[in-house]
C-alpha cells in the first residue's frame, strides 16, 4: 500500500528578475539536451554508479529533443528558463503516464544547471507547468524523484506531498523513487514569473 505523508511549506527564494521563462521550440533542442545531460551528471553523482549516469545521460540527446519539440503532443509542453541569452533550466510535462491519486497530469523532467539553482528558476518552471495543466483543465499533478535525491526537499518546500513509492531498476541496482503530488495549484500558479523575450 502506498504511504502518504506531507511536510509544511518552507520559504523559497522569489524568482530572480534576471530569470525569464517561455515555451520551448525545436531551436532549443541543443540547449535542453546539454542541460539534461549535465544535470544528470551533477544531480546523480554519488547516488548512482558512474557507469549508469554515463549511459543514461548519453540518451538525453539533441536528436531526441529535436524530435520531441518538432512534433509536440497537444497535451504536453516544454518550458525553458533563461538568464539573459543563456538557457539554464527546463521542464517537460503532460498527461500522467499512470493514474496516481486520481491525478491526470505529470511533470516528466525538471532540471536547472547547478550554478543557477536557488534563484527561483526551478519554482518558476514548476509554476509554468502548473499553468499549462490548468489551461488543459487538469488541476493536480505529480512527479517522481529518487528518494536519495536532495531535490525532494525543494518539492516539499513547494507544497508537494509524498503519496507513493516505487522501486526503479537502474543498471544492476534498484533505487527507491518517491511520487510528489500537488492537488491544489493555486499557490504555484500565483508565483510571479517573467516571460522570456
């Protein structure tokens, strides 16, 4: 039986005025693939074996992102966070791949380059996904995170509640993942963000 727990929200930094957000397009494939690969290497270092990180990060290719962004599903969206001319993070979201807690939407991936974290880029990207879900008529969503990943504290600070756990096989080992859910998107959609030019 899935376990359920929650923690009180903590204060997070407001979105920096230098960080802006917009929907991603095919021209962003190179930058998103770079962020995806680099974030895998930094986020999971010390959590996953080096060989597993190298193999899985190597699958986050520009070609895959080019294809995904060139022929997007109407239910899916990808957003990019920018600091001036530099892409520093992205989020990819859409319909839930599995129904969980009655939620119909899911954030598949959210990464911000390590040097640009704690400036509101991650919370701004999550807010963009929440707004997309509301426009689609979906008012709750979830995402999965490795239990050993400290990003769980970030999701808890944004009001995410742990609603389930599962074991994921990566390489020769199994790792626990935690599903974080948001049933009320009002607080997320109210977060102030600046549109990218």
